[in-house]
């Protein structure tokens, strides 16, 4: 079923895991007003957030999002659905919005074990396609709970971009953050070598 939640006995099922090797560099785009480039809010709901509501906020797990490429970060955080239904050939993005963002890079100090939602992996685990492909993210959150609480205790989730499936993203659970080392944090517009081809690939009109 496309909207099926995890079965009650999912914890007894094997997970399909992929590993991010020690030394791998990951990126994320964050608002430059945020002091911590690895910061997150447990109560803010994103695709793989903990949907449970508890009085003790600290009992909820947090999720921080990364990608191997700046392009994937850009598609997920800035481009998103802006171009949907547009008759124009370009997608306007305010230059001030880009100025308000930083690119942070981290390095894996240890291997990261990730639940794979790439290729045939979801079919092997019984994970519905809506978990990565639907605009409504409620179902994905309940599957994230099942992954997080699984006895294997994965570090996070490896999944395809909804908007650009050839790109992959990583949702990392907060328990895995000690396995990362912050390399640098720079203004997004200072990443010219990477941003120039991105702005050529997608029909962006900076205003």
C-alpha cells in the first residue's frame, strides 16, 4: 500500500544499510543567523523528523540534513518546488536569500551506517515510495521512527532527492552528530566554483 505505516513487527525485519566511509566530506546549507551549523529543532517538522508529541522535548530525536554535493543541498533547501506550475522559463530567487545562507562542511570521523532508500532497497524493506516521493511528509516521519528505534540503531537515512532523484541526501539522527567534525563554514555566495554550474543547470533568475 502506498500509504502503509511500518508494521508492528518491523523491528524484527532486516534493514538494508549503506555506509558512508570515514573521512567522507558532507555539506549542508544553513541560515547564517544560526550560530551552530549542526543545529536543529526537535519541534520543527521536516521529512524525517520525530512526529511524536511529548512534554519532554529531549525525549524526541533530532535530525540534521546533509548531502555529498552542494547541488543536492541547493535543490533541497532553496530550489524546492518554486518552479512548479510556472509558465516562465526561469525561476526567480532573491539574491538576498542566497546572501543569508552559509555552506557548512563536515567530515565523518567514523563510518556512518545509513538505512538505504536508494534503488531496490525500499522494496526489500517494504518501505512505500511515498516516504521519499510524496510532498506530504507525515508517512516518512513514522518510518523514520521505525528506522531510528530499530535494534540495529542506524546513524541515519540515505535517500534520493524528491526533486532530482539522481542526487542523494542524508538525514542524520542526532545521536550520530559526535561522529562528525566541522571543517568550515563560509557564505554560500563565496562558493563560486560550485555555485556557477548549479545556476547554469537550473533555470535560476537572481533578482
